[in-house]
């Protein structure tokens, strides 16, 4: 940067000088007020910019600083510095401790976190407990008192326990989080459990069978994948379906690490059906492929690598089984190795050449060859995937086929590598109590269903078995879900698929007899609840989180309430204690402790010791600081490094203790289970491709477009949607390629009807070449709003299918859906 005199000055000294000048001006204009106290009144001064423009420079009142966090974007909990004046948040700042030079590190939250005061003070907030008075779904409620609400719940609780037993209880939450209500249920006999998550159910299976992940600790030697910061030691990077520019856009996460890598000249390739922000911010090259076809692409890449003899024979021999005939487990059928599948001597006798894959995935064969050389000709290639590719009907196999590329090229367990999976690797592996809560104890009910199985279990629970529905912990369910807590879960609008079908199940009061919703705003799930309880926002309670980022900086937020509870909103731990009292269990529930006391115990016992440098403050010190950041950057976590260093001492959790390119466990599943989707559910012991239901192989004249979804950068799922400014900043629209728009007479901004046999939505068109021809898509979790059977709010899940994947029984929420689109 140069100043007017032509002297080069660094950005940092420029910032410093400007700050001094501003402070001097402030003192002059506002009198001798203390700089850091709460004194200054709003001071206005004028500044002239370099271009001669005159701008007002408002310096807001400092107020009291209360640190809090945003709501975690799944993996990144950005710290926010709230300036509170007279008990109200007035403005939000960020961590400013980092070096202001580019390349320096500051935890800068995105537009969502910056809008937090509009979220917590939204006019749409729930204010009082309510009781349903109309039909389920009608949205007719009346205000009741907390006592009345808790009396009704206690009565239904006891009735359900006596009539159906604990297996009929269910907590509908996202993933497997811990909530106080689960602690209470565990004290009254437990509840039907959940495994998997909408985020990464399929990828976890891939990790388990191929790489031998420990499903309890998720340990792959450092989470499911390496941290993104590991990329600094790679020669190049390949990202399959990674929306990090939208899904982890905070200043400290993947975007930052990828940007640093690019600055250092490390080329990055992105594979996605659309050029989203995640890709456009970072890639040197974009490789568009049809949704659900990553395994075809990966297999063809493997074909090129193996035919050219560029696979890492030494690595495969030492660390993997099932690559070729020499390393097959005893008793496995002939010609069934991974190499047989790839080279065309396997079960289908089809060589997986680039020419075979090109029409399937829509990427020209030369580009596939190019990608193969991009990976194989580098000494070290960082291979990873986001969660998009696996959230498909065939997602387990997409995830495995991608990870197999890291295996055959030996890009595992050494600096600069990632084993092709990105899961916990998005985070730093230390426990920050991301969704902090009280310990929930042990669930006496051992049966579990997949997270996508909840509507099935309400509809026909007793028909669900281990072999047909992957019910775990027992052969079958004895009873359907009869009492459900919808707890911080937008199952009815955000997370679940095929919502019109789901509505018919919840409307029937004989199925799930009693539903309680705990939320903060009137979400689209709540009209199906019998009782609604208004919760506190994260920022209104003690909220302890780690700033997990996947980057090289980290810290803990010791969030304190930024404002008093509004209206009759209550901390869920407190009303659960009152409910426990009605069930005769208050003392067992609280053990005499407050929410804050539990936070402290969990921090001292779990989170503090997990900080990598052992230098985290005590809880009291942390509260004093509000936000603690480790002054030392964290070294990258390299997944599976311990295994690669010593495979005998650190075996994987697979039966062989090695990476299994041929999995006998999968062969057993194939031979013993009955599959919901018949022949379309394919299970093979090797990473391989099969066409998903409602994928490229099923495109037809009635529904010719592949429909796909991703994360909106202006929402965290449904959260923040009520903030008008955020909606304007990033309008909800359907991306459609000009090649598909033109014959339909569709232009930018037109209102469209998008439909299939499951439902119809209305949405604005965004005609753009940044999505492949033949594919249309939108961010998920926009508010569902039904008018005459049409969702005019355009929630993606009004259209998505419920064909769950063969093993994890997870719904294919980012894809596996065909639609037609036309002008409304
Ligand atoms: N702003 C924002 N951030 C979020 C969230 C949010 O709601 N909003 N949610 C958080 C949560 S809970 C999660 S789980 C993470 C998810 O984080 P990501 O995994 O990064 O995000 P997704 O949008 O699920 O999928 C990533 C990308 O996969 C692409 N994709 C979909 N199907 C396919 C496919 O078949 N093949 C290929 N190659 N690409 C495909 C999508 O276009 C998208 O760009 O994000 C977290 N961050
Ligand atoms: N089509 C499609 N479907 C998807 C996805 C996709 O990419 N595409 N992504 C999937 C993924 S990865 C996930 S994680 C799920 C997410 O699905 P959800 O977790 O259901 O999504 P949220 O919108 O975060 O829903 C949380 C609900 O909790 C409420 N809430 C917010 N804060 C609080 C609080 O402090 N207390 C209480 N009690 N309630 C609160 C919100 O208002 C909202 O109603 O969606 C999945 N579904
Ligand atoms: Mo998620």
C-alpha cells in the first residue's frame, strides 16, 4: 500500500495510524472522555476517504462487553463480542486480537453472527407456553401457564410409561446431542435411541468399514479426517463436494486455510455440480459432475492410476487388504477385489475407464484423466470430501470410493494428507462441549433407530426390524413412538425429507399421541405439537463452547447471558427440573446442581484437559476473560498417523486391523439383510458405484431435472431466516442453467413452480451457468409455507425423497430427487 507521498506503508501501520488519528479526533470532538470506559456518547466526525468522499464516522458507545458465541454452523462456533447497554445488545464486534496483517489470525464471524441481536429480539419469538386447540397442523394454540403445561406433560408422561413403556419415548433432535430432557427420560426408564445424523450418517459407515473408524470416539487418529490446516504440507488438494465458503465461512476455518494454501501456490481442485461460494472462493479448477456420481468419477480416476501403475504398491501391501488377489481375505470369492472391480475383471466385468464414467458423471473423459494425473503425479495430495456427496441414497459408496483414492495413492497418515473423508476433520479434535449441556446418564433402552427413521417409527414402529431397517440393540421395535419431544429440531421443515408425507403421519393423533415442542420461534414443526415451550436463546444462557474450526487457531468461549430472559422463556434445565419434581425425581435430576455448576464440572473434567497445549484457563478465569484463545497455533491433525507409524501397535477397528478395500462385514450385510428399496439398494464389499434412486439413471420426460440442495450462507439451517436483512442479502432462488431455462422460457427473477409427485414449491429463478445443465437446486431449510397444497415458502424437503441409503438408513437429503420446473 502506498500513501499520498508514494511511501510504501504496511496495512498494519496504516490501521494503527488511522486508529490513532481517529482517537485524537474523538477526544477533540467529544471532550476528554475515557477511551475504554463506558463514557463516550455517540460521537460523529467526518472523514475524507482517499477518493475525496466525505463519510460520517459513528463511534458507538462501548457498553459492557459480554462474550457469546453464534450457533455453531454445525462445526464452527464463532465468538462474538456483544456490547450491552442498559441490558440490551446494541452492537456486535468480533475478536480483534489477531494480527491485522493478511495472514494473521482473528476469529471473524460472518453476517449471521453479526445479526444476532435481530435474532434474539425477533418479533417472531415464542413468548409463552401454549396448548394446541385446533387440529394438528392447524396452528391454533392458546396461551397457558408453565404450571399447566408441565402438569399436562407429567400426566402424559406417566400414561405413556404405564401404557407403552419407555421404548415409546423419543427425543427428536438433530444428530445425537445431549439435552436435559434426555437426562430426565433416562431416570424414568429411558427412550428409543438414535444413531447417525443428517450431517454425516453415510460417511460414518464408509469410515467404519473401509478405514476402521471407532464409532464411539470417531477416532481416525485425529477425527474422521485431517484438519484442513494440514493442506499446507501438500502439493495439491482435491475437494469433493465441500461447501466450506458457505458452510464454514468464519474467518478462522477451512476457507482461510484453503486461501493460505493457494497463496502458497498449492493448486486446489473442486468437484461439485455447482460453482458455489465454497468453490469459487478457493479453487483453481472446477470439475462439475452430476449429483450422486462421485463414485463413478472416483472409480475412473482409480482406473487411470492403476493402469499407469501409479498406485502406491508399498502402502497397499503394508496397510490394506482387498486391493488385489494377493491381499484378499481367505475365503473371499475369486475376482472380487477392488482392482477386479476397477479393471473390469470383477462382478460386472466392466473396466471403469474414463469413457465409461464420462456419460454417467457428465465430466469429459479427458478431464477425468487430467484429474487422475493431478492426484497421482503429486508426491502428496490432500484428498477430502464435504458432506454433500454422501447425503444421497448411494452415499455410503460415494464416500468410500472417494476415500479409496487416498488409500491407493498412499496419501494417508503423513503430513499434507487426509484420508479422503472429512468429518470431525472439519474441527479441531478437542472437546469444547460444542452443544454444551448436562450429563444425560445412561439410557436403559438399548434399541436405536437411524435418525431418518423417526417418521417410520411413528408410522409403523412395530414393523421395523434389525434386518430390514437396521434397528440396533434388538431384533425389532415393540412399539412405535408415542410421546415425542421435538427439541431444538426443525424436523418439520429443515431436517427431514418428504414433508408432505411426514405431515400425514403427524396429523394422525393415534400414531404419536403426544408431542412437545421446545423452540425459540414459531417454527414450521410447532403446529404439529400439542404443547409448545419457549426456550432461552443460546445467548441468554451460560453457553460454553469451543471455537472448533479445522484451522490452526482455537479457543473457548465462556458465554454469559447478554440479556434477561424475555417474556416467559425459560432455561430448559430449570423447567425439566420442575417436570422432574412432578415425576418425583427432582433431586435425582439436579443432584443439587445448577446449570452453571454443571457447565463448570464438564469444562474442568472434559474440555480443559483436551486443549492441545494444556494451557486453558480455569473456569473462573475463563468467565473473567469471556473468550480465551490459545496463543500458540495448533499443529495440523493428521488422520491415521499413529496407524501409519506403527500399524501393529495401532490397528484399525476393522476385523483385519487394516484398511479394508474388500470388507467381509459388508459382504455379510449384503447376504443377510433385506433391503427396503429392493434391487436398488446395492451393498458391495468394495468401494464402487451404483446409480442412486432418482439420480442420473432415472431422469425421464416427466421429471427431467436432478434436484440438489446445499447450505444457505445467510441461515444456519432455518435459524436467522426471520432476519429480513439477511434474506435480502442472499435471496432464496432456484439455480437453473441457461440451457435448461431457455426452452422453458425462464428468465432470471421469474417465479417458478418446481414439482414432482411428492409436492410443489414456488420460488424465484436464478439463471446461472454456475450450475450444470440438467441439475437445479436451492439451499435447504427455507420456511415451508403451505397454500392450497403448494409450498410457497419453498422448503427443499417438500420435494426431496425418503429413499434411505442401504446401510446407515439415512435420508438422501442433498440429492436423489427428480423434479420438473416451469414458469408459474
Ligand atoms: N451457513 C451455514 N453453514 C452451515 C450450516 C448451515 O445451515 N448454514 N450447517 C452446518 C451443518 S449442520 C453441516 S452438516 C455442514 C455441512 O457442510 P458441507 O458438507 O460443507 O455442506 P453441504 O451443503 O452439506 O454440502 C457440501 C457441498 O456438496 C455439494 N454436493 C451435494 N451433492 C453432491 C454430490 O453428489 N457430489 C458432489 N461432488 N457434491 C455434492 C453441494 O453443492 C455443496 O456445495 O455445514 C454446517 N455449516
Ligand atoms: N434437503 C436438505 N435437508 C437437510 C440438509 C440439506 O443439506 N438438505 N441438511 C441436513 C443437516 S446436515 C442437518 S444438521 C439438519 C438440520 O436440521 P435442524 O437441526 O432441524 O435445523 P435447524 O433449523 O437448526 O432447527 C433447529 C430448530 O431449533 C430451533 N432453535 C434454535 N435455537 C434454539 C434454542 O436455543 N433452543 C431451542 N429449544 N430451539 C432452538 C430453531 O428455531 C429450529 O426450529 O437438516 C438436514 N436436512
Ligand atoms: Mo448437519
